[in-house]
């Protein structure tokens, strides 16, 4: 598990340290540095085996000078990660050589100009590894489609946009998932398909089926939200004929339920196109996954996901030490700062960074209510 991340000279970040837990909510206004924090983790992951620099499969930031903090011309971009209780950290640095090429240096090797990095250091703290215990779902996740492409490459690669998650479900629908991820054992099996449908039904009232379109490179997904017609295939609907949020949600469910213990999962905007009630229940799912030995980093603009954490802590169904909410803001110099959030009795909110306020922390409803009341 990642315990702490320190970032230097990356975009709007000068020097930023973020403490982490099992479930990490990254919140804040637009362009406050939330995505930059996640991109730091993505940069570490995509450079773990092949030094792709600032541009690769997970993230592409352009030229070094575009990604480098302009207030820190003498400092290299540096990402440092502490994990699993180790005192020592691993780090990766990006700089620019005399030919304006991005130069990569890690804690395991000497300077490398987009070449290769050394292997994992075994029992020591290690970097994140793309396609090996690390999963990323971007905000550009694949939505409703009439048909979806099968995936004939690495079966563990679910795609940064979730484009291969349905193909993975088709190939593994009968596989037993990890025991600590199984819900409702009395009425469902421990198969990936049944557990995906358990959560899909709990969150949205819908279930799905995945069908192989024989002799093609495609598959078909159908949904049904009417319990009276669950046994009639003719009553299942194409994705384009049900709420779009359901399709965006399923890739999250599959990715999380197919994960293994100690995996790290990054998700951007899980609330896309979901009703507030569904967003709140999705928060329960994310917490459940995080307590089953996975670590989640979730960037969100949803007050319903945020309030789901508040409710869980207030009624003691969630443990605050297993959750970190980090509120990102820009200071007067347009530098990213982080204000860790704590919760008191009845969900009262406290900012732990005394130099920062918590204005704009999902307070727009209260502001609009005051305006309606003429206050």
C-alpha cells in the first residue's frame, strides 16, 4: 500500500506531500491540481518497465517544459513514493538534457535517456507497475455501445478507458473472485458475473448479460431493470436504450472485482451520468473494495460520493483511519496546496491545514439555498 506521495516541480505543484490510506478521495475545484496528483502516480507506473518519459500509454503531458513548474527552473520534476511501512522511498525524476530530450532517473539506476529502467528491487519498496497490480480508469471511459470489441492481447489489460472490461467479463464470467469480495452468498455465487450483477443491481437496479457474437471480433451487452422479465432474453435492452451511467459504472465494477489483493486502482470521476442515489451507493462499493486489501485513488466532483464518506464515518460503518480525503486548492500564487479533511461528530468537516480554508468544498448547495432564502 502507498503510504505517502511527494511531488516536486510538476505543473502547478511546487512541493506537495500527500498522506494516503486504503480509500483516497481527491477533491477540489477545476484546475486545482487533482489530476496532476494522479498523473504523478501514472508517470511512475508507465516508467516502471520502459522509460517512456512524460508521454506513454497511461498519460501524455507533452514536452518537458510544458509539464515543469515554471517557478522552479533549477529543480527537476521528482515523484517520491513511500509504501508498505518502509522508511525508505522510491523515486523517479524527469529533467531535460542539452538536446531538449526528456531524461529519466530513478532511485534504482543512473541517468537514462528514455532507455530502460532496472527491475523491481524485490523486498524493498517498489514503483507502481503498469498492467501488474496497477489499474487506471480515465474519465474518458467507454460509454454505451451497440457492440464492444473483443480483446486478443494481454487479458489483464482492461484498458485505460475500460474498453476491454466487457471482453474480460466474457472470458472470466464464471471465474470465482477473491473470497473477501463476495457478497450475498445465500442468493448468488462467487462468480465474477454474479458479483458484478449483485452490485449493479444494488447501485442502479439493473443486471446485465454478455454474449459472444460468434465468428466476429465483437460481443454484445444487454441490460434489464425489470425483475418480472429477468428470465426473458427478449426483454433485455441494448446499452443505448438504458441510462448511460450504467455503462460507465460497469467498467468500475469489473475492474475492482477482478483485482487482486494489494492492487492499486486509480479512478477518475466514477460518478459520470449516475443519479445521486447511485453515487451514494457507489461510495459504499468503493469503500468495500478498499477494505478487501485493495488501495483506491478516486478523483471526484461528486458531493454525493463525498457525503457518502461523511455518513459512513458518522454512523460507524466506515473507519476514518481507512479513508483519506484530500482537498486540493490553488493559493494566491496559483500553486497547488492540499488540505486534508477530517470528520467530526455528525459528519462535521474540518480542514487540517490551518493556512487554508475549506471554501468550495462541496458547499454550493448551501450557497444556493442561502440565495433562494435571500440571505
